[in-house]
């Protein structure tokens, strides 16, 4: 049965030792969704990330962190103090049968414990270690710590975030480390492919700062092509002479919609379709219907006054409709418009329901079931499944230490008494 389960998942025969914290936990979650046996290694009293909120029913408890639940599903948990000599020996023993180690400590920390890549590769030459750090393993900033907001700022992305007449702002909820964690999972798979070809493991070095820079790499060509520097525009977008609105208020929320012109035929078609709908409803004044959307609304010559006048008129029309009505008409008329979904909208979304995206997992310790985002991808031959809720502190100590590593009850008792596990 175990062999059958392994064959049914993409990474079913591989083991991952997860030493990450915070948003970097997503790296292990992605590998676990692909079927890998991901063992989250925690301090004897629990991982610090268990203290990140929000919490189930607002109960401040390390076993009730919704943050922990989200990024540790499909994983198992053991406790181990790797700063002790005994803990280091146990970790090396685990590494002998592991395929990946993922970690987010500052550079040099694991080396100081004798658990860095060079030491582990002697124990297991095929091991892949993926390190996710704020600024990478080398360079003058390598040993700097950094919060999420620091990395958005030093990665350049905050330069574009916020209103043009105010200072830059933070990028929503913390997600710089989440982006780097996803990068780490992808990079681990690339290293895995290399190992399959050569038999050699390697050290994968992921810099959060560099990942943030990659997220807005599309901004780099703007000067070369258009001779203008992209700047903050609030909730809109820019052309050389004007700022444009992207979010519009409607009766029950917001939609995203852009009024396009110039040489893009499909975009101009979307704009013409919106104006035609407004005209049918008696909401399009003659001056609006008279605009030549190719010549008068060309991005290189367009003025802010005309943009404000057009967008203000369209905004008043959109306010009179609901999100559903606007989206249904957008699909029917080929208008490039979409509703801005709230969390409630997503839970009730018919497309996500049809694809069975939302997954309910039982939490016996809470006497409740919690709804989760499903696996990040669907695969026809090796399906990804969400089967295991996030582990309790050291929930799998007995299973892994005794059944899989062969420790005796006396050995475990001694390690526990010494606070190694």
C-alpha cells in the first residue's frame, strides 16, 4: 500500500527536512503537496512561527495559529534541539536518508553547528540543501536580518507602490518571503533534476531581495521603449502624459477595468463595447461617443484632462451596476473587465467549486474542520492531495524516531530528559 501511495504522487519517494520559519514554510508546503514526506523540525517547545496570528477563534495558543495551519499542511513534525551535540548527531542521522534540507537561518549558522551543506554532503552526497535568506549567502549584506517591508523596499518594488503624491507604502500582507519560498521550491526541483542526471546534490542559494527584484522586472524596458520612468500611480497605471484608473466602484464592491486606446485592436474593441453598452442605457454623452479611440486616445499623445473626463463618466455608469451584472455583460460583450473578489466571493466562486479547489480538513484536536486552499497545481498522472492537517508540536516523534530510525524507548526518554527532543 505504501509503495502504491508513493507512485501516485510526484515526490512520493523523497524526504524533506524542513528547518524554515515564517513565510519560508511555504517551500516545504509546496513540496509536501507534491507528495514528498516533509518533516518539520521544531524546537522542543515548538517552532516560533506557531506564535504568528491570526489564531483559531482568537485563542492565543501555539497549537491554534491559522498561519501555522496554512503553511504546514501535509507535513509531519518532530522536535529536536539542533544546538545540542546529541541533537546534531540525530539530525545527521536523519540527513542520511533525506533528499532535501530546506532552511532559512542566517548564513553560517548551520555551519557553526556542523550541519551546513559541506558537512551534510559528507554524510549524504546526494543531499540538496535549499537556503532562503534575506540577501543570499554572499555579499556585504549576507548577514543582515530583514523584515518583509525592508525587503520590498530594498528590492525596489515599494518605489512603485502607493499614491504619486505620497511616500511609498508597504505591499499588502507579508509576502516577500512567500515569493522566495516558492522560488526555493522551484529551484529545489531544478537541483533535483540535476541530481537525477549526475547523482550529485548541491547547495541552492535563494535571496529574497533578488526574488523581489524579479517581480517587477517587466518595468525595466519601459525607458528603452517609451523614454519614461514608471512611477507610483496609486490604484492605476501610467502612460507618458497621464495616470489611469484601474479600480472602479460598483453597487456591491469593485471591478477592475481599463479604458484602452491606440493601436491595440483587442483593447480598443473592449473600450468600444463598453461605450456601446453605455449608449444602449442612455449613459453615453455625444462627446464620449465621438472619440476616435485609435487617434484621440493614443498613449503617446493622450492628455490627463481627457483621461479624467472619460474615466469619470464611465465610473458613474459602473456605479449603477453590481459585480455580477458587470461581469456577465463583460463576457457577453467582450469587455476586459473583472470583479474584484473578496474572501467570501472566492469561497462561493463557481469556478473554484467546479475544480474542487477548496479542501476541508478535520482537526480532531479542535473538534472542528477547517477549509484550506487546495494544492497549487493539478497533475493527471501524479495528483496532488491535501490529506494531512498541520502537525501538533512533536506529533510524530514516536513514529519517526522509534519506528523509522529505530530508537528505543529508553533512548527517547533520555533525549527528552536532556531536552534534546
